[in-house]
C-alpha cells in the first residue's frame, strides 16, 4: 500500500446522473413542472445532466405533484399515439 500511495493522483470525474433539481415556492409552478419533466423524464437519462433527484419545498409539494402527474400523463398519452 505504501508503494501504491506514491502514485495516487487527484482526479475529477464526470459521473453524471446525480443532478438535483430544487423547486421552491417562489418559482412559477407551471415552468417548474415543465423543467422537472424536461430534466428528468423526457430524455430517459441519455444526458449527464438528467435530474435524478427532485426536491420540492413542502409548502407547494401537493400542488406541484398534482400538476406533474397531470402533465406527465398528457405527455405519456401523446407518446403512445
């Protein structure tokens, strides 16, 4: 281990896919829903900026999720046509 330790190099890795999306109550909720859909669901992970975690402020959580489901179902229906 001592010999290996001599060769340790600092690196920065682009691992992608762990981008967090933060939704606060001062956002326009319609734009926030669209951003969440684009960042997380439209690309199915083909891009490294895919938001794998969406954090929503508790005061708007229910309204946000209701709109997200409504919009997401509309998108799914369009995709199946």
